[in-house]
C-alpha cells in the first residue's frame, strides 16, 4: 500500500547535560550556546517541512522548537507525555562514572534472559519501547505530515518499535542533536525513509525533492 502519512522525528538541541555527560532524563536543562544556534536551525527545518501537526515532549528543550514552529505555521502543537525522555530514577543527574561506581551502567545491561537491568527507580528499556509503540499506535491512523520533537532515547524507541528491533540492540543508533528521522506509514506498516538528517538536509529535501532519490521498490506497490 502507498504511504499516506509521513512522520518526522526530531531530537532536541544540545544541552548542558549533553556536554557535561550526565543523565538529565526528565528534568529541564539549559541549552548550550551551540544548542541555541541549533534551536533556530531546527525551527527553520520544521517550518520548511510543513507538517499538518506537531507533537512534542513536555520538556522545555523540545517545546522551545515545537511551539515556535507551530506558531509560525498556525497549526496545533500537542504536548504528548509519552514523548518525554527515559526516566532515570536514582541515576538522575549522575555521570556515567558515578553510575558505574554504584554498580550500574548506561545503556542498561541485560540479564541472562535478555531483560534490561535499570538502576533503582529507573525506566527499563522494555517500558521505553512500549511507550514508543504507544505513540506509533496513535500515529498509525493519521494522514498527511506529523512532526514529533522528542529525545534521543524516545527517538530510538520509536524507530526500534516501528522496525521491531530487539530491545537489546535498539539503542545502537547514533542520533545527533537536532537530527531528524523520517518514517512513512500506509495505515498499518511503518517504513524508515531517512536517518540522522541535519536541519539543512530537511530543508534541502523540501526545496529539492529529487535529492532524496527514488526507491525502485516504489514501482512494485501491491
């Protein structure tokens, strides 16, 4: 079936936690100077992509982009709780070295049965993937274009759930700040069409669609 829905998944700009290497999770953290510059690039990319609706994490590092772009476009900006970052529990605000001293690691390790082992009070990878699947269930029946402004962990969960990636390997994606991933949906199945696009690449593809090329599989629609 041909795609009837295109979904842009954008990660937030660089934060102080990103460069100081601590787990900020669901707390609001300041953007770096670089992150502020990225924010404006990201807003331009969202506006160029011309979504019919924008969904955002409730955290400020995402809402700053989503609400400004939605205001410019005159469209809905919906805060979606399931788009917020992983809950780190007792690991909140710890560096990776702090976490190791307490006998944990991040990404979470797995037990012999393949289940993730989060720090006390933290969200498991299974729960994170379930949240991603819940967002996809809401996206599946929609048409047109939806932009989701979210976090690195939730972006991985969305892509992992869409492609049925095992929970012990879905984290093996490198998604830079303000990079965009594009999924399409035919009402049932999701397809990954682009990964780690810089804001300028999003704008370039909108101005010049031929840059994206054509998948020969598009010629064999059922």
